[in-house]
């Protein structure tokens, strides 16, 4: 009998709903390997583009169970916190909705769902895996400005420690997460690194750009571009400040593709620059088509101590697959760009270094840039396809 895997993540989505895609990709590959997979998610997320229309459905072999929660306006809305607890409460009753699991993977943002998952795993003798994508409550302290002594932070920290102590296995997509477990939490436990990656099925169905978007790109310029959410965390203001520094280099164009809370501000500040182009958000199947318009790709994050534990942005793997060199402006210690030899790393939020590196990339020969791009594509295909990542999970099962 095939093993039944539960994956609990209230933000898990799929191509129909929109982000997050990690567990759809992993689940799809596990199904191919003969596992039965149920993803337990919430009926509403601020990340979804389309809301689920039924309580459960099967997408590419993966069953999605949507636990009913209420809607909230945005990521900063206080109702989102109440939603966390409602979702957690409903997990206690999953045993009456779903077939008995052999493995339960809990992959929350806030760590509260670990409590019902732990009792469920004990009651049915299932293996319990705790997966960390964002370090909470440390993220709220480092980025949200909360003090460690705040009662809610201490409450959340109890759940985090409970998860790290009681789970059978710990997984993270953050390469240096073990430092947090040992130094910050004080636990002597190992973890398994399973990063984000690329879905080959999706990449075999790339869509062409619309004529309108295609015609936005000039043919005679060096293009350095960004695709994804236009948020403050992505340090796009520093990327575009580099356009001011390189204003005299009329052969260089800075491109930002996507939408988000920061876009209006960036358009107001940089929209009149002749060497800056803003492109609307595009469907995910078109991402590789737009990356093909770039000569190099930019990825950045704000300068935060938190990122020393590692980062795993989905766009990084898309960039690597595109075969384009990457300008990596994130302070994350040892990083894939340096290991793979597929781009140039600079300090986070360093306008001058970003400008200097853009100019350096523009002065390279096409063959030199191609070499960096090939390094990235070969490395991502060898190490970070979701069929490969799913097999890492099966070894833990």
C-alpha cells in the first residue's frame, strides 16, 4: 500500500490559485514516485490570485484540502493573526476528514500548527517532519521591529522550540538553518537542507510574451532585469539608484517586471529615468520568455542579519535556468551564485557596488556572459529540480 503524506501549509497554492508553489511541486513529484499526497491549506491567502471554489480538489494528482477561514485585506491586517489560530484549531479535526497519514509534514509560517500535528502524528503513529521556510518569530524581531520580550513573541517562541524538540525530522530550505537551532535556540539537533528549485514540467510548457510586452524591449541595449514581487524587502530602490549612477551610459537599461506594494513609489521616483523600464506582472509560464530578453538578472534583499541563515528565493532558480548571469546583492554568506560560478555577488543595498557590477557585466563579451549563464543552468539542473528535491524527501520517509 502506498504511503500517504500530509503536507500542512496554510499558504500552499497551485497554478490555479497562485503562490505558494513549493508543496504543489514537491507533491506532484511524490505522486509520480507512487506516494499519495494531500496538501492541507487555507481557503484564503493574501498571496492567492484566485480563491479555491470548492473544499477539496485534485490537481495533477495532488489532493488539496482547503480549510475554511475568513478573508483579510492584506499581509499587515490583524485578522491574519486570528486566521492563524483558526487554521491551527481546524487541524485537530483532520483525522475525521482525511485518510490516515504515514508522514505529516508541517510547513507553517507562524509555528502554531505544530501542536495539533504533533498530537495527530502520535495518535496514528505517523512520522512528523517540521519544515522551516521562514524563521519565526525571529523574522518578526529582525524585520518587524518586535522586541524578544514581547508576550506574543515569547508565546510564538515556545511553539518554535516545541516544534524543534518534538519533531522526528527537521527540514529547511535555508542552507545555514542549523546555526539558528544550535546557537539561538540551544538545541543539539541536526536538520536536512531541501531548497526550493525548478519544475521541469512547467519549463516544458513555456508561453511566449504578448506582442505588447515584447515590443517594450529595445534591441540595442544591455538589459539588466528583475522579475517578481515589487516589495521593499527586494531592495529594488537600490537597484534603481544604480540607474541614476549610470545615467550617462545610454546603452544600459534597468528593467523591473512585476507588481507589488512598492511599485507606485518606485515609479514616482524612477519612472521618468530614460534608462528604467517598468513592465506589468506576467503569468508564471511567461517568466522564462521575459528572462530571455535580459542580458543579466538582478536579485537583492534588504541588509538584514536574519539572512545569514540562508535564503532560497524561487526567482533565483528561474534565473539560473534561464542561462543568464546573475547580480546577487544579498548578504547571505556562502551562496549558490559563488558556488556555481554563475554571476557576481555584491553587498546588500550597496548602490555603488550594484552600479559598478552592472557596468562590469555590460562590458563583458557575450561569450563571457554566456559562460556564467551556462554554469548556472548546468548547476540548477543537476541539484535543484523538484524531482531531485522530492527524492531527498523520500529518503527521510
